[in-house]
């Protein structure tokens, strides 16, 4: 029964993708949501499918590397657009609706590229699961006329993972990723140097065998988030030392951060 329901959802999604005439651009982050869409679009539209990735000051370098790797593996034309988004004060000030302004800039850039190459449809990996949480960026998706086939076909995040596994696309499934701006508490301005220091610290922690790590910078505290299932397996002293090293860094120290907290989250 479960397999039949998954097949039904896949057929609905395929039908939606095939209904798009005039080519497809997938707004591609390198993750499983946009990755599975890209694979399906390639199978439906063949050579008239492009992947476009936005690179900005707060996009982790590993996400850009991964977008390149997956694009090569899928043999799809891949365009990376470099933007300087921290020059936009509405984004740099890091208010609660930062994601809205960010997505507006993302999709304006992708729409401009779509016009250049003569492709009509731009699709995004937002899904039903995303609708259950506060996602200011979804408003920008709607306003900019970006298509959301997962939502149209009523596809959940768990369905995307299950379909990826079913079709042997396990390489698309990776630990959750998000932009570096999410590492900074709302209303603390985003500085590129600070974001890169956080990225470097997370990378060093990953080198110790940790699959998922999120640092969160507050006004007086830095919180290290690890998966509940992983925290027992890591050397917390080493992790803490690496994180304290970050607290002592010039830009973080200038914010008055003195405390470190280690928090566990569910997978």
C-alpha cells in the first residue's frame, strides 16, 4: 500500500513537470529537494533543462561545490550566478523577513538568465512540508511567478527522500543544509567575515566525524547544535575547544560573545 501511494505521488509529480512547455530552469541548491526535481525534469524535458545556482556571501562553499558535483553527475547545463547580496541593507540588517528579500533577489537574477536563454519555466523545490513552518521566502516565490511542482502535486519532504531512494539517487540525500545567514540571530547585522568564520568552524567540526553541525550566533552566546544521535559519539572537549576558538576570533569577540552552549536536536 505504501509503495502504491508513493508511485501515485510520483506519477502526479511527473505529470506536473511534463505539463511545463518551453523548457525548465531548476533553482538548484545542490540538495535533495531541488536535486530530485532536476533529475525528473531532465528525464521529462531532456536537453531543454538547465540548473541555476545562486552564490552569495552567505552561501557555504560546500553547497556550491556540491551543486557542481551533482550537475556534472546528471550531465546538465549548470549556471552559477554570483551576487553581492549583503550590499542590500534589507538583507544585511538580518530582520525576520530577510529570507523574503533574499529570495526576491535570487529569483530576479534567475529570471534574467531565463530570458537570456529563452526558457519559460523556473521551478523551485519548495514542498508541502515547508508550508508548515514560517518561510518568508515562499511569499517571494509566489510574487516572482516561480513554479512549485512539489506543492502542486502535494509532495512532502519524506516523499522526496523516498522517491530518491526508489530510483537509486541516494547520492542526492545529504545532511540538511542552509545558508550561513541562518547561523546569526535575527537583527544582528550580517558581516561576511563573521559568516566565513562560522563556516570555517563548522567545517573543522565536521572533520572530526560529525555529519550535522549548526552554530548559532546570539548577542552574548554561541550555541553549537548537534544531532541527538551523534553527540554521544563525538569528543565534546575537542568540539568545545574548536568552538571557543571561534568565540575568541576578532569579529565574534567584537560582538561581546562570551558563552558557549551545546544543544542537541532531533534528526
